[in-house]
C-alpha cells in the first residue's frame, strides 16, 4: 500500500467534508441527479475518447497509485555487478545458471548468453522499454481525460440547473435552493478532477518514470556485461543513473 497516496486522498476529503460540516448545512451538498450527471457523463465520454480495452486497462493500472512496491535501484545495481563478477571469473555462459527474477533483465542476459551482438541486445531491450512507456502513457491519458471531463460535466450540470431555475422564476423563494443545487455539479466535478483523476495521473507518471529508470539501468548493465567491463566499473557506471543522495546510501 502506498501510504502517501492514502494520506493525501483521505486528507483531501477530510478537509472538504470538515469545511462542509463547519458551514452547518451538510445535507445541502448532497444531490443525486448532480452526482449522476458528473460521474455518468465523465465515464461515458471517456469511453468515447478511448477504446474500451484501454479504459479497462487504465483502471487496472490505476491501482498502482495505491498498491505499489517500489524497487530499490541499489538492489538492481548489486545484482548486475554480481553478474559482471560471475561473467569475469567464469564466462558469459555461466550467467545462464544464475536466478534472475526480473523478466526484462533476464531476457537481456539470455540474449547475451546466446551470443547476440551488443547492438541487437540493446535494440531489443530499448524496443520493449519504448512500448512499456507507450502503454503507461495510455493509462495516464485516460485519467487526464477524466480530469478534464469531470469539471466540464460539472459545468453542464450547472447550466441544466440554471435553465430549470430560470424557467420557474414565478416562485422567488425557490431561486436560492435551485441555484445551490445547480452549483453542486460544478463542485462535484472539481472534486473528482482535482482530488482523484489528475493526482492519480501525476502519480502514474512518477511510477512510470521510476520503471523507466530501472530499465535503463538494466540496459546499460547488460551492455557492460557483454563488453566484459570490470565489476567495479559496472557499479560506478550504473551509480551515475542515480541522484547523489541515493548514491550515498550504498
């Protein structure tokens, strides 16, 4: 569980709800038709903007904002350094017997063991990296689209409410409550966009950037293995991918 996401989400809703109750009219912020317009409209337009498979997959990817175990780049560097040490003491063929859990790194190492050229190995791994980035961008685009559409449907709901209100001006006492209900859809749309969808898209971008960094480390590490670089050289080269603060933790 990503504690930061949970704290942010609970904290944002807690602040909004607390402010509502402090105003003394919490019931006035509940309107089912407004909820239906904003939520239903946002999801409906999302299926217009993106293929169904992309939307469904985006919701699965969205769980990474809550459930995500961040890998330690130092663990990856230590593993690759160990592989370099094994290759130097024995041979590249000996790497075939090493247990590698990460499938991306394992694929690169197996290509090296099979005698593929360095350019081919790098090309294969970079292609996989690029398509992973493309899949991640699709998921981020869905949440960004929903973050754009939610306020738009909030405004649409407000316009509907204003039209209904203006068509019934014969009762002045109903204007105030009708105006309040009309504004609720804008409120719901703003909450959905700025508390849920847009922050989730940003968090997914951060997750993707982290995955890309790890894969870039692996690509460079596999190339170093193939060139027969000394383990200490491999380690120093891969440390360059990390910020100085992270390098100091080794």
